[in-house]
């Protein structure tokens, strides 16, 4: 830094301000310092800066699975918005979600020197009290029913499912069948509860749900079963991957979509518009979930305050395409 200051003809304090992006530097002076940095090959030492200011500009992310669409796209959004704020992310996956493993992940995060942690917890652990997060940590939780104790950001799962089911009922279908997510999934349970509630509120029969596991293979198995149900004219599938498998099964069994059976998914994958037929689905704004997570956790870091309990719900919207229509008379 002293070498840069000598070459640029400024003080070391001015070099520090430029290196840290401080706004109170004249533009001509900033360019002069940056030119000296480039000439000398100078890069700020993040480790030294962390020791001096007690801030590492790194957010830890703990999650239980990268295989699901929701988790992988949420991590991508968190990384994008963190980078826009000058932060990197450190990712620690956990194979088995136990109390010991969660505490071990937080210990590891402490060793890696992170400023805050975002926990993507897709299963019922925090709400059941099975897992407790360490106190005194700047933390935001994604996809959990633990807003009474933690700061939670999540898609409005229930409202999205309600939109899907009401869309099918409004088209004139007598009832709506359902392919669920895994029983341990918080998001899957919220969608199933909303599906059932809409049918009951409308006074419609509630068919037995078919269990899925988020995979196209499980959707295919459910589709083979539903293809043999003569009364099935509409299906709400808890995610787009399962809807893809279900569409293939119906096609193989000679049931046309949407002629014989209407299908609605959930997620709005980039590929959903190119399914055959194009899939009507519920759009999740993963970019907004990631932005709110980063915004929330950095507010805690910058104000040196704790997490405020509560749930911040990101709205969904129904995207109507070619897989839904009125039932045949």
C-alpha cells in the first residue's frame, strides 16, 4: 500500500479508501490510485483486512441437498446477490440432517471465518425442535416453518398451490388429484395442505394423494397409476420434474393432455415452456428469495444486531400454458 501511495503521489489512507470502495474520493484521484495499483500488480490482502476490521466479506451457506431444483437455484441466487454486495459464499452440504451435523457445520463455518450464515433447510427439523441453531450467530433460514424463532425467507408455498388448484376448478373440473413431494419436505407439505384445503372449501371430493420424491421417475410412476383412473381429469403435481414424468406416462397410456387430463406443476423450470405440451405451472422467484436472504443477513452484520424472528414470504404467480383446459363434456 505504501508503494502504491508513493507512485500515485497520495497518502496511504487514500489508497486504503480506494481499495475499500469508499465513496469520499475524488474521481481523478481514484483513477490515479487504480492506475498505480495496476502498474504495481497490487491487490488488497483480504486476510489482513479481516484482521483489522473484524469482517471477512464471506457468507456461509449450509444445506442438506443440492440435487433439488429449488435448493440449487436458491444457492445460485444467493451467490449472485452476495457478489453484488462484495461478498463471497462458502458452501457446506450436510448428508444427514442431525443436531450434531448441524452444529458441526456451524463450527466449520467459524473456522472458515464467515460473517453470517444462511441455512437452506427443506425438511421439518427447526419447526419440530429437533435441531437448534447456535445462539449469537447472524443467520437466515430458507424453507422452514420456524419463523417464531428465526428469521425465515421462503416462497409462499401455500398460496402458489391454491392458485394451481383454483385454476383447475375454475376451468370446470369436478376435483383435482395430487402428486405430492416427500413427506419430510416442508415445501411439499405446505403445497399438499393447501391443495386439500381448497378442495374442502369448495365442497369437492378429495382424492387420495400419490406420493412422489421430486424426481421425474416418481412422477412417471404416479402417471401410470392416474392413467387408469377414469374419473381423473385434472392433476396438481408438486413440482415440474415430477410433472415431466407424469406427462410421459399419460402419453404412453394414450391419455391426452389437456384433452383427457389437465396438468399443473410447481417451480416454473426454464424447460417447462418446452415440455409437450408446454406446462402450466406455478412460478417461484428464486432470484428474489436469494436477494432477500442476502439483504436480511447483511443487515444483521452491518447493524451488529440479531436475527428478528418472522417469515418473509416471496409471492408466486401462475403461468398458464398448454397443459390445462376445460374438461370434456
